């Protein structure tokens, strides 16, 4: 939902004008509350649905799961999820996202496995969520299985997915696997480069991060303040004054010398 505030305002207008909202209107009201974290207003709409006896459809039920998940009410969210007579990939995605939002990566993983067990084909959102869960769990065995799912479903050409796979392998301590994925990328975006550099820095391979930045320069890839922060962290690990001065010059040329986060470093 691109404009939740406007959608919620329109919903309130409908109710104030004493129009009887249909299920689509109610679903949009719940969705706008979920995006805005308006738990009380969303609960009021849910209460109205119960009082009037409106039969929830898939969209409305999923919207309620999203609302309660984003409001840190996972017990209610899971209860509504379990009550759904039918579920699709989006409803599973919302439940997984709710678990991840509340830092329950293991439950998000279990939900993904449940979805696959039910024969529901994962979509892009499903794979991004389960890769994020795997990264948090640092479970390389499951991570490799999920990577296999990605290949079988043909998502390996998606930049978001491949960047998340790089991050997952790095979080699991498998820097070599992360670099293999990075090397196979046909197109490396800013996230790809920075994620790989950060992986090297986090695992104490500052020299490799520097080498990667040199490669980034040769390929004339774009960079931002996060790239330079990561580079400066690598330089701090190496304790190289000459490299620090070189990066300082880059910052002036890139007009980033006034960036607060970089200045603090």
C-alpha cells in the first residue's frame, strides 16, 4: 500500500458518512492500519467485522495477520493464521515477515517449511524472508537447502535474492561460498559490492575488503557513504595511515567529507 494515510482517511470518511463498508473496504482499512501501526484502530475494525458477522476472505484474514504481527501481537496473529480455511503464498509471507519483524527467526523458518509441506510454491517474498531467517539463525545446512530451492525455482537471477544469499553465507561464516556467488553475478549493484566488503571486514579479512574496493574502482561501480564506512573499518583493522589518507582524498572528490557517520569514524 503506497499511501496508507490517505487510505485510512478515506476509510474513516466512509464510516463517518454512515456508509455500510464492504469486505474490500474493510480489508483496505485493516491494511492501512497495519502499515501505520494503528493497532487500536485496526482492532476496532476487526471488532466491527465480528459484530456485523462479516465472513473474512483470504485478503481480509491476511491483512489482520499483518496488523497484529506488526503490533507485536504474535499470539493473535498466529491464531488468525491458523483459523484461515485457505492460505496462499502471500498469507505465509505475511506470517513469516511477522515473525522476522519480532525477531523470531526459527518460527519464520518453520512457517516456510510448513508452506512447502502444504505444496504451496514459494514466491520471491517467501525466499527473501526465509533467507533472512537463515542468516539470523546462522544455520549453514538449512542455508544450503534454501539456496537449492532458489536455484530450482529460478530466482538466482534476481539481484535481491543473490545479495541475500551472499549475506546468508557470510553470516554463517562461509566467506568462500559468499565470494563464489559474488563472482558469478552478471550484474553487481551497490548492495552486492558493499555486502561482500562488509563480510570480509566482519570476519577479519580487511585486506580482501581493500582488494575488492580496488576492483570496484576499476569497474567504475557506484559507491556511497556505507561503502566508505566499510572501507574505513577495514583500514582501521589494518592500521594503515597511507590508505586512510587515500580514502580521505576519495571522500573529498565524492563530496562525502561532511557525512556525519564518516566524520565520527
